[in-house]
C-alpha cells in the first residue's frame, strides 16, 4: 500500500470517533492535546531509521540495498532487526501484548509511518501472523492506537518527536551506545543545535559532544579497515572507544604532554589502538596503550623511548602478515553475508598476528609495572634471572637461534657488569 492510499484511509478513520482524547504531546515546543485513533496495522509502515535499530539498518543498507518499508520483504527484515535488538525484553513485551493488547499509545505520520512504537507494532504483527495465536490475541493486536501528526509535520518535527519519545522517555528497553551516537549525528545533520539535541535526548550537552566525538573515532576505525559505514563491525567495543576519546582529546590539547610528540605520533597511536581493538583485546590492555599517566599507572605512549620501541616492533609484526584484499572476502557475498565475511577476515587476521601483538603488549606492561615499582631494581633482576632459568637449551628454537641468542647474552652480560660496578 502506497503513502497516498494510506493517508486517505487514515483520514477516514480520523473522521470518526477517536479512541481517546486529550492525550498530551509536546509538538514544536508546545504541549498540546491530541486525539488517539485505532488504526489497522495494515495501514501503517515501519520507520527503518528509528533509534532502536539505526546502526543495524545503516550497516545493512551499506552492504545491500536501501530498505523500503512498503516492500513486504524489506518490512520483514526490519521486523527481524527490531526483534534481535533486545530479544529477552521483546519476549516479555510479546507476552504482555498477548494478554492485554497495546497499552501505551504510539505516534504516526499522516501517511502512516510509525514514529513512536515500531517495536510494539512489530510484536503485534508477530502475534497476528503466528498460527499459534488465538483469535482473541489476534483481535487485541489488529489495531495500533496512536496520535496522528498533522500533514504539515516536517522531517525535523518527526526527528524531534522520535528522539524525545524513544531516547528521552523510553526507559523500558535500553538503546545501545552506537544508536545514540548515530541519533546525535542525524539530528545535527538535520540542523538542530547541540543544546537542542541534548534536550530531546534528556542528556547534557557535553554528552552530545562526547557522542559525536566517539562516533568520529568509530568512523575512523571503520575506514582504517575498509569497513566504512558498517557500524555492526564496531559493536562491542564502545567502552574502548570512549576511553580512547578521552585520552586522545587530552593529548591533542597538550594536557598530558609528557614528551614532544607530534600529530604523526598521535595518528600512529590511534592506528595501534585500532589494531588492538580489532584484536578484541581486553579494554584494560587497550587502555595501557594510551592512558594518561599518573602516580600509580602509566601507558606505553607516555614514554617516547618506550613508545618508539613498541611502535617499531608493532609495525614489524603487522608487516609479517600480508592481509588479503577485502574484495577476496566479499566476491560472493550479498546483504548480511557481508558482515559475516568481514568478521571472517578479522578472525583470519587475528590468527596470524594475534599472539605476536599479545606478547608485545604484555612485554610493555611488564616494563611499565617494573618502572612503577619502588623495588624495581630487585624485581627486574629477579625477573631477568627467572627468564634465563626458563630457557630450554635443548629446544629446537635454542639451537636455531644460536647466533642471535649469543649476541643478546653478550649485551645482557655487559649491562649486568655495568650495574654491578655501580654498587
């Protein structure tokens, strides 16, 4: 059913008796009273960019095609995304809808696009099309109770209402951070100020600023690995991006200026952090790359010598694996299969460089821990002795690397004799 047909059918419903009157709604900055109508679900379409599944939809469209909610096949895809967004909570809401029908009113445009209530409407449709549903349950879920916006409602009006209801008031189901970041971006692109965005979302302006900064880092991360616009490839790493954003801003502002680093050094630091995020390294390990130093903690980037040594080794390790072009993974993929293929690419990369990167960061962490300890000399010497004692001289690696081991031991002996002479 096309928009004009839906619009005429909804007008016919509005000419009759409303289901409820006096429902208060803040519209264009003014609290007003609206009628609520019972609208057959068949007259309505989903908003594919609603805040609950925006990142998944945008990722899908980047990989496949633009979703058309009027197309039954695309509507089914949107329903699946809504179901998967919070499956446990959806099951509870589904049971409630079966027993009681729709309690909370939604909002729709004059041509039937659902602005608030996409999740509920999708669950009601699920009940309607479930062969196991009783006729009584289907009857309860055949009509969607909603306020109908005026014909004059603009895209800005719709974005404001959608955000205010979904992210400002809807506490029943939490939204994942990426959805909030994208919503801030959508609203800013629509011309809203950051103060207005904060008001719509029920947060402080500084949080809007942070959301947009973090989204920018995510966009850089995705572009770094040729995953532009596929936000599902950044999911699960939100905490690491938040901490990276805080540190990066401090370094850019010179707040944590331990040495005379350049913009190129900061760019390299971001690249290394991105590699460890891609590796799925624990957040604390990722933070050890860039955290602002304190009396009780430091980071790899905090020391010029430590950082340059770590970066050289990191670049060497990354160069040891010639990653296949992304096209090799995507040549037979379409739609959601693309994400699966990209994740397979990440796993292949992790298999080849993961252990090397893990060893490197642990070595750097040991160095930091030793330097922070007041008993560092004793600990370092003890650690060196334990390391020597753990060497298996009968191993294949010992014989194959005899020349390199001999050279390293000469350096170690010279360093030990120099320290001993100072005592």
